[in-house]
């Protein structure tokens, strides 16, 4: 993949938190914390099963109220790389509640949408603060998914502040 491919087909978001890297790491790797902030505004996460080890599985359910009633979206994936407090890499695919991957076309997504994407979270201690760079490869930077990440990270910032209070 060239650098151009990555930027054309990836969401890259950088945020800084006035919190130690180990706290931000736990936000990504402990189910009770992930449930508190993950997803766009209005979404809740009733299920977060996370076997955080290389080769371990993850299964996350997001629920949202829509004009047509409550909607659930399930995501499954596998942890690919884990460097505690520094780097987390996992795959993500839309799935059913059992973790069976669903094809993008079955989910009504546009042609060419990948069946699996990759999320890379990098954490760096910068003068007592944590710089987080999240790259979601396979999701266009101008997509609804990109907007959802922005909302989720606003929720994450507020939740981290609550944890430090």
C-alpha cells in the first residue's frame, strides 16, 4: 500500500489527553471502559467481548435509536499487534451477534467497501500527556464512519476527565 492509498482510504485522527498512556490504553482494552465511550453520539455499547492478545477475538455491539426503531450493529475482529500502552492493531468486520462476518453488500454498503478493515491505535507520552493517533484503514476520511470516530473521541475525552476527577 502506498502512502497515497492509505490517506485516500483511511481515517486518521490525532488527539491529546491530559492523562497517562496506561489510562488511555485501558479505554481501548477493557470492556467496561470501551462501553462508556465507543461509538458516535446516541450510540450505546451493550456488548464488548475482548480477548486482548495477539490472535484474540473481539465482538462489539452498538445500538442506536433510528426513525424506524432501535438498530443494532455488530462488529467482530482479531487483535493483530499489542504493545502495552503504545500500540494496538485489530481488524474489524461487520458481523452478526455470533461474530460471523457479514458481507458489505449484505449490509447495504456501497460496492467496493472492504469486508475487513484495520484499526491502528498509537499512544505516545508527550510531557506527561498522551498523544493518540488512530488510523482506520479501509474507511474513507470523508465517510460517516470518520464522523463517528470524531464523536466517539469527544465522548472518550469527557470520560477520561471523569476517570481523573
